[in-house]
C-alpha cells in the first residue's frame, strides 16, 4: 500500500491518478472530488501491480502536478 499526501490552500475539485511508465492509467484515487482546504492522505493498494516506476498526477481547477514513485516489492 502506498500512502499519498497532499495539501490544498482553498476548496478545489481534485483528481488523483496513478500512471505506469508507459503512460497508462492504472488507478484513480480521486475523481473530481470537491475537497476543503487542509492536508489529506489517500492510499493506493498496489498489491496487484508489479514493481517499477509510477507517476502520481494531481489535477485541480487551478494547478496540475506530477510526482514519481518507485514501487518495490
């Protein structure tokens, strides 16, 4: 299980998705969810996924960020 932390400074609709190295979406953690300001944590159950490099993409109405993670089993 991978824990993913994020912070919002204002209310936003947020999407959080996980992509593999080929750019395929392998999981969606949040889909257009309205979230109040604050710090949050989501988890990704990666039991069925192979070890490797993955990308987390955070998208809000005002911003978009990506983060690399290395899944090692």
